[in-house]
């Protein structure tokens, strides 16, 4: 075979092979690719793990209720509520003695006003600073004789009432009918004191 004829034959064979390859191969001319689209479920990403389930804890309810003490709306109720069987302190003894000797058989308001005068004196700075000091100050209370009190009938209702009144007054549980009074005298006498008159309660006139 001449060289020209051999070259022509080779060219024809090469063209056929190239054409067959082109027909068999996938087309890339359009630049399209066959990729399956991702679904929304595929693209979803959890931003945080689900919180762990914590078992419920039973908590006992806390009660804020405070048991209120009964409100005693009268001096008589306060006196009746006092524990008169409890031992007396020296100050309570002196104050109850003053109430007993100065105002027994009077109203509770009158007895309380007498007790309050003794307490006011002890707190005033013008008299002895203790209740017993006030009661036993010379020439102040006529029932004190020789620096002593007379005998007291401690089983009597009058004494028991005087003790209760004295304790109510010392606890400051009731407003006195003669507030801030420092002096008193029986209504049957007229000493002519130049003092401010506060009140008349029972058988006594009170001053400050």
C-alpha cells in the first residue's frame, strides 16, 4: 500500500473511533450535573440537644401563718389573764403593795393609775430610779411606816388583784387614765398643790 493510501486509511479509522467514543460518553457540554437535591429534613441541624428530663420534686408547702395572740381589749381582761401564782420579783412586790394600800377596793382603772404614778416616778429622774426606792422614799406614801409596809393579807382578792394590776402596769400593756402623772392625793383632801391637774380617777386626783 502506498504511503498516501496508508495515511488515508489510518485517518478514517481514527475518525470512526473518535465518533464512537463521543456517542458513548456522557455529555458535559451543557455543564449540567446530575446531583440529587437535598430535602429540608436532610439540611435540618439541631441547634441544641433536647434537655434531659428532670424528675419532679415534691415540695411541702410552707405556711406563713403565725398564730396570733388574742387581743385583750379591756383592762379587766388583761388583769384576768395575768398569772398571779408566779413568784413576785422585788419590784413587783413593792408596786403591788403600793396599789394594795393606796387603792384597793377602787376600780381597776384607779388602781392602775396609782401603779403608773410609781413607775413614772422611777423613770422621771426626779425620784429614786427603782420602784422600791420610790415606794420607800421617806414622807411620800403614808402607808409606809418605819421604812416598812404593814402586813398584807396575801390570800385576799384585793391582794391578788393588786398583783395583777402591778404586772399589767409594769408590762405597759394598758394606757393609764392619768398619763404621765407623778403625784396624787385622795379626793377628800385639798393640799393646794400648784401642779398641773391630769385627771380624777376613783378616789384620787392626779397631777404632773
